[in-house]
């Protein structure tokens, strides 16, 4: 199983959403921007029975620094999805609230 994880970065609380190849949500939850919570996310990612894992974040530096450093230290693959691209896709989604942390995280994934 291939797993894609999108993380909507914020100052205090990130939102992580993991999806399989068929866009089935495996998990979607808040992650405090502190070492213990990020370590718990990494542990959860590492316990997924995935043949490949891709992690994408919508920003680099600033509020994402600790998260990115810990993901890199864990040896997890990390890519940047530019915020403009995320915004354009999010605006194309029909129905419901267009801006929410869970929805943005799923778009990033």
C-alpha cells in the first residue's frame, strides 16, 4: 500500500491527513507543534504498513521548522507543496467549507 500524508502547518497545531492510493483516509488529526506530539505522529507514520510513504507540507521554515527537522531526522521522505498550488486546488473543491485544516491537509496529501 502506498501512503501519502499531507500536513497543513500552523504555529500551534498542525493537521495531518494520511491517504492510501484510492484516497481513502487512513487517519486525519491535529498534531501539536511540540516534540512529543510530532514524535507521536512519526511513530504513527512508521507503523503504517506501507510499501512507500510520501509526506508533503505546505510551508517550509518558521512554524514548520521543528516538524521538518524531526521528519528529516527520522529519515522520512518530505516534499514541499507550495501554498498557491494548495489554494488553487482547494478553490476547485465543491460544496461545504472550502478552508479547513482537515480539508487542506487532504488536498496536500
